[in-house]
C-alpha cells in the first residue's frame, strides 16, 4: 500500500475510533446524569461531539503509534468526570456507570451487524461498517478488563465489600503501568482477541 493509501486508511480507522469512543464516553455521562450526577453535563461532556472527548496523547498519539507498529488503530478518550458522592446509590450506580460504556459499544456493534445481515451494502460501506463493528467490540471488551481506571474496575469495585473495594482502589495510580505490563505479556492476544472474536461470532460478523 502506498504512503497516501496508508494515510487515508489511518484517517478512516481513526474516524471510526472517534465514533466508538464518543458513544462510549457519552454513555458514561448520560447514565451518571440520570443517576443524579450532573458533573458531565456541566463539564460539557454530555455530548456526541467528538471534540469534547479528545485527549492529546490517548486519542491522537497512541492510535498513530499503534497504526505504525501494528496496523490497527486503537486509543482512548478523555475520561468523563464522575462525582460518585452525587449519585443516589453510589455503589450500585458505580457498576451501572462502569458498564454503560462497554454496553453502548456492544449495542452499537450489534445494530450495525444487523445492517450487514439484512442490507446489501456497497463494498466501501461494508468495509466501514465492518471496521466500526470491530473497533466497538474491541473497545468494549478492552474496557471490561478489571484494572483501574478501566470500566471493569468500576464494576468490580461496586461488587466488592467496602474494605476490599478501598484496597482495590489503591492500585489505580499504577493502573496504566500494570496495563502496559499485561499487554507486553500478551494479554491482548490471549484474552482480548479471543473475546472479541467470540462476540463477533455471536453477532454473525466475519472478516
């Protein structure tokens, strides 16, 4: 593929990633708002405008680095601020808010899979829809890893007894370092990709 072709390919995948990340973060903010916390709304994050969710490193540099090294585009948005003290039932609501982002990605991927199943799309639209499904599923599965500050850790914290949840939360400052070590050890190939493939099979999507 030419340099121009790779650049266009990156821009397409990056645009699809922005869609998936925006849906993910909006869902966190919307569920938090419905459960009593208006922080996301007052911070300008209760929106489907991708520009409100951009983080310079995780949204731009990480996807570019991964594309150059692996050919796959993946990244993260700026986390939506949540004030758990404002929630009506903080422990229960922590689980709901944590699960909302991945569930929104899975729901979007499922709805898109119905388009592939029931509509005969042109080749270029089929390519875009397939890759948007893949990115949403990867984003949903990855965020369910129970390592702070990923969404899976919020779910685990809400399920643990209070004293254990407090001890569990203490590892959050080291979360990204732990995550990098796990990725280096092959967690993506051993855990994330098998779960991604399982989800794609359930949705009837093949590449």
